[in-house]
């Protein structure tokens, strides 16, 4: 009597891993990474002194008041306008210089320590930021983190157009991005962590099981207290102590 064919074995469901997601501006570094990139671009002659001082004013407001949709849009629009028409390889060449001379001295030591601790404990660590993808990636690489998700800048024939590919990675777009990443890399968001300073990142913070507020703006601090989230506040003197 012929034996019935065996049923194909079911493929094993991949075990889900844990991750930690970090905002960049005012969370892992003090101020706006786009502005710090602007400082390096100004030194390379990408734009005028007048444009640089406008950028500096926006940076001062950003530090004083925290992130808002308006300040993010202003900095983003100014940055895109300034790089329009430049070669894409020129933008890439600036990233290492930006990190060494401008971003590295502004890193919050404790946030970096927490990010690296997650790596040591076996979690993936991703930077999720409205700043350009290139900056997110170079910060992640230099710190030994898993990777960076950022806003994509359009290129045509090797030239920066001053336009974005899609929307800035901000607000609800961050939640969408980490959900897509979680699906791709089999990450359990319920067991994962997220860190930010801004109430605008509530979509990302509420998408994970463990949310932590770092240097929170007033609205996020209020929400975090009500939700019984951990709140960390790193002062400027910590940057000076790390020099």
C-alpha cells in the first residue's frame, strides 16, 4: 500500500528581537544636527555669512524652546535651500568632518552610554531623526550603533535638487518608519525602547513598550509624568566635563 506523501514542514517563525530607537536633536546631542552640518557647509563655502547667521538664530531658538513643527520646518527649508545645486558627493564628503568637528563635542555622554549599553545587552540601536539620512548614518557608525533612519534628500544626475524624497522623518512618519523596520527585521516593538526630548515624537514613543524622555520639552515632560515614564535630564555642564 503506497504511503501518503509527507506534509511539508512549516518554516519556523523567526524569534523576535528587541531594539532601542533614539531621536537625535536635543536627545543624543545638544541642538540641531542640521545646523551643525550647516556650520561645516559654511566653512566649505556652500553659502553666505548672512545665510549662516539666519541659521544660527534658528539654532538658538531650537535650543531655548525645544523642537516644534515650525522650527523643524524652518531649519529644514533653510537647509534644503542652501544645498540646492551642490554635488551630492560634496554632501557625503562633509559628513565625517561634521561629526569630528561639530557633532562629537555636542554629544550627551549619558545618552551615548545608554545607547551603547543597549548594544552590549544584545539589542539593535537605531537613530531615527528628521536630519538627513547621511548624518544619521555617520553618527550611528561612529558610535557603533546598528544604523540610522533619516530624511532622504533628492538627487538628480549627482546634483542635490533641494527637494525631499517623501516627507521629513518627523512626528507620525517616525512611527511609520520604526513599524516598517520592525516588520523587516523581526523586532518586537512591545519589548523595545524609544528615547526623545520632544512631544512631537509621541507617535514613536507610544509605539514601543518602554518610552524614556530625555531633556524633555514642557509638553513631553507633562505627558511623561502622567504616563509614569522615566525622565532623564542632562545639563550643559556634562558636555563641558566630557571635553
